[in-house]
């Protein structure tokens, strides 16, 4: 399921070269500052949780998210769902930072991350892919049939690991787009998709990214503008297989 891309353009070469230079500067400057980095990393968890949940229409503010994670009483009523969404995603973020360099991303890891995210919210769908009869709409299209989800995800992961001629950024972006197009879960696809991005970044020695709520329109617009070819391939594969 190889997807064509324009990662070889001069503009993109310059972009990826700058990323590599920043990476080298980062590792050069962090020597002996591990304790400071740990503190900074911990303070960023709430920000990541807030932004990723807000993109999925959570009403929590950044301040409220911080209070929930610090177990400080809030000034207004918050639904049980939003409380667990914040707490669970924080657990997933922390877990990802600890295990990404140890364990290769595979279907089992993705299912575990989803179970951690959705537990106490929708226990009946936590940690499992969509099954027969469970269909979801993604933007303006219906996601692939449940029966082919595992095959499509396996192919997407295989493409990520074997298509090494492309840059790491291109491969992660393509996998993210494939994952969101497949939409393997009944709930939590967006948040798990963004967690997967950071899982792979951390595993390859990069700093995790935080897609901000204020950038949600640009984020969703780029996903929609890029997904036509991938959606067609996945849709065709979904309905041709038995």
C-alpha cells in the first residue's frame, strides 16, 4: 500500500535538514541537564492532554486540566467522562515516554494504548478494534469495513518500517493519515493517532510534538486535503476483500 509523495522536493529536503540540525543541537545542549528535562517534560503533559482533548471537543481549559492531573478541586461541575479523558490521556502520554524506545509499535501496543485511554469511559469498546456491524463516519466518508481493519493497519505499519527511502517525517505523516482514514476504533481515534506520532518520534530519538488546539483548523484542513488518494486506496481495499 505504498503511497506516492513529494518528500524529495528541494523545499522538503531543506525542511528535513533543518529538523536534523535542531535534533543535533538539542542533544548537544541537554548533556548534564537530565533532571531539568524531566521537570520540563512533566510540565508539558497537561498541555498535551489539554490540546489533544480540546481538538476532540472537550470543554476543559488548560487550567482545569492541570488541576485534574494535580487532583485539585475544580470551580465548576465536570462530567465523569471529561475527568477520565484527562486522567487517562495523561497516563497514556507518560506510558509512551517510558516504553517507546523499548517496544516497537505494533497492533498489540496500539490496542493497549487504546484500552488505557478509553477505560472507565467506554469499557465495552476499550482495547479492541471495531467489529462486524460497527461503522464510523470520518469527515465526509465511511471508514473501511471492520473485517479488514487489522490487515490494513498491518500493511500501514509494514509500509512505515520498510519504506526507509522516505524521511522519518514523511513516513510518520503518512502513517498518521492512514490510521485516521482507517479509523479502527469506535472512539478515541484522533487522540491515539496523535499518541502514535509521538511514540514513533520518541522511538527514533526525536522530541514529541504537541498539535495545539488553536491550530486545529489547519491540522484538520491538511488532513482533508491529503487524504483523497489514501482514502480511495483504503476504501477500495476494504470493499474488495472478503
